[in-house]
């Protein structure tokens, strides 16, 4: 995924009911939580983290109101300026994050074409984007599998719970960069064979203690898109079908699957 600077996702992290503030942290799926919004790179290293939003917050505002979301919107995060991409049909292609339908389409945020009536070229784009954003799903999977604190609701103050989980994220990054083979050996993460099929990682087999300790954020409603963001997505779609941007198995893969991904 050229010009992609990271994959982003959000998780609800279970906590015990905070005294006198329970309603703020109550997540409608039946537990108390704080929200972890994170970006990781292709090596499962977390590059940006926003931790501690109330579990009851409207999901559409969590990224927008976070320091990360404001920096992205104001172009103060240090993302490189748009540059040409050989084979792409727009002159200056922005650098961007990849996410799922939970996030609005922006020049700095790309997510799949929605719906069941997508064309074959759009399905190729969705497939290529899903390959790129799989790294954040694996990063969260490694985190939960290796650090038991993410598999149950911690009984501590909100401030302590946030500090403990931040420490786990820092230790995860340290071990990924200094002892990758021991911390995350071959086969521990999802991998892709030459046909494009996914071989699921061993982290999925790690027993999960409790229920709902790490849960996905639900889709947003009322997303807004801009014409320039749509132009970027369409340009990437065309690029992935060009000689410069295609991978040899992609058409066989999407044609063997259903209408959406």
C-alpha cells in the first residue's frame, strides 16, 4: 500500500466500574471501558496511541476530539507532504492511514468502498486495503496474547488502569524492536501465502480470560467524505490495476470471493 504511513483501529478495553463515575465509562455492550485508539506500522510497532476516552463516548467523536485526530485534521502530525507516485493518475498523492468503516474518508484516511454493489476494481482496492490494515488487527492480537492485563477487566483506578496498559504498549514496542523472534516468532501473526489466502496466526489460539476485555469499536453513522478524499481512493483503485501497482494474484483472489470484503 504505497504512501500508507500506518493502520489505525480502536478498541474498548474493559475496566472495573469506577466509583461515582460509572455511567461515563459504561459501554452499551454491557461492561465498563476506556477506549484505546492506536496506529501501528508494518512491523506491529505502535507509533501513535490515544488512551483513556470514556467508554460511553460517541464513537464518531473519539478520533476527532483526540490529540491524534486534531493533529491529523490540522496537518501537524508530521506526515510527509503529498508526492508523485509512479503509475498513479493524480500528480500529488497524499500520505495516509488505513482504517475500516468506523472512520470517515479523508485525504489522510482511506477505508473500503462500502456496500454489496461494488465493482471488481473496487473489490481489488478493498482487498489491497484489507491487507494493509491487517497489521493493526495483528498488533492488538499480539498485545492481548502476550500481556494478560488485556484479557480481563483490571480492578484499579482509571488512572492506574491507563498507566498499566500504557506500560504494556511500551514494553510491546521494546520487545518487537529488540527481541522480535522471541516475542513474536514465525507463525504467531497472520500471514499470507502466494495465492493471497490468509494463514491465521497462533495468537488466535491463546485462551481469552473473561468476556469483552478487548472489543472492537462499532461502525460510525453519518460519515462525511470530501471530493478530494474520494479522488485519492479512486486514484489508488486505478493504481492497483496498473502495471506498476498490481500484485499477480489479486484478480484470481477477488473473483473467488463474494462481492465484498
